[in-house]
C-alpha cells in the first residue's frame, strides 16, 4: 500500500512538474516580458503581417514567440496603422492588442515662424505617415472649399506653439485642430477689439507677423512695435519693415537658401507687394506664421507717438524708439557701425 502511494505521489509530482514547465512556458510566451529594448515602431496603412513582424523584431527578445502569439490572436487580419511605443516589461499579448486596438502614441510637433504653410508642412510631415506633397494637396483642397486659393491662404489659422498629433494624422484632422483653436482664440472680446481697430482680420495678421519678426517673438516690445506701425499707417507713411524686405527677397528666390541677414539699399527696391519700403500700406498677408501674443499686441497696441525704431546694439534683440528723425539718424548710424564692426553682411 505504501509502495503504491509512493508511486502515485511520484507520478503526480512529475505531472505537476511537466505541467508547471509547460504552463510557465505558456505564461512567458503570452504574458511575460518580451521587450529587448524600448523605442517606437511605425506601421503604415500599407503594411502586411510580415512587415509588422520585421518592424517589431529589433525590439523583442523572441520573435518566434511574438509571431506565434500574433498569429493566434489574428493580428494579420486586424491591425491599425500608427506609431507605437514599445516599453520595457510589455508582453506579446499586450503588444499585439496595442496594435490591434490602434493605441498609438502621439508625437510632438513644433510650429515655428515659418514663412509659408508649405515650409511648415515640410517640417511637420517628417513626423507623419503622409509626405509633404500629399499633405499640401489635402490642405489645398481645404482652402478651396473655404473659397481660398491654396493652403498658403490658411496661414492665419496656425499659431506658433507645440502640439501633439498622431503619426497617422490626416490633413483634415490636422487642420481641424488648428481651426478649433483659431475659433476659440477669436472670442467675443477679441472680435470687439478687431472691430474697434478699424483693421480687417487679414490686416491684423499681417501686422502681427511684422511685430513678431521685428521682436524675434519676445513679447517685451510687441505692443510698442505694434503701436509704432499703426502710427505710421495712420500718418500715411510707409511701414518700412526690414522683415518684409527679407521676406520679399526670399519669396523672389522661391525661398531657396538662407534668408539675407542684412538689408542693403539694393534690397529695398525688391518689386513685391510685401515690400513695405516699396509700397505704402499693410502687406497683403502675413509674412510668417505668428503666435497669439503678436496678434494680441496688435489688438492691444500701445498708445505712443513713436514712428522710428532701430535695433539696439547694446541690447541685442531689442530696439530704440523715437518720434524724432534726428535721433533716429543717430540710432541708425550706431547700429550700422555695429554691423560693420562685426562684419555682418
């Protein structure tokens, strides 16, 4: 009797041992950590099952196990394109479920003071599935639906800032985010100030772009600069903004190469409606994507009598303001001397 019990006990032990072994293998295969290194995997809409496996392979410890779990969970029949974050400690089951559910991770996009919407797209689409040409085509269509010429006419909808988007974002989804923010920005208070200003919204954005470029995006002088430009406009003076000349020259060269660093007399004659040395009034549109501060600066422009400003060599990035032509001549010479002494051409 005792012998029979011993045999039974040994048999049960072996069964439990074997069962535990295979159970552990099953658990590790489906629920154990299979991540070898962290990172991001891009799965385009055009991907197939083998392409997904190849993309995942560098990040997993055991590709065979992942493949078996993926097949078992029918990943090849149901997956969503996206940018997926691979984190340490993740199991094959979690990896597969993440891709099947489309739980992708957003990426960060910085919208800067781009000269054109197309320049912006060239930078933005480095982080999207669609290339810049397809994205531009989509925005061109949106512009046309709004009765505009092309995507460049949508420039006022975009504000300088940092945003989050999915890698698979479409032009419609991309623009909708900015359109919602634009509509939210133009609240009742700002619309009232817009009407009181006497300027159209396009003129406000054009002035805001001059303010942004002149101040380098620093809010310290924005309202002062806005007040100065408005003074010039109401006096019938040319706005004479160097950034508009830089923009006009760059536009004439199809924005190829670096923009000029120093405006010379020859540049002031650049035949362009954006050149505020050659033309009176406000440019036909903004010369760059602007931020909210610069638009607010125009809507809340400082009441001053300044009509002249010149870069301050003693405080780079800032200006000297005056209502006196004589004082401005002194300030301008001081700045030109500084440029020459630093060999800035």
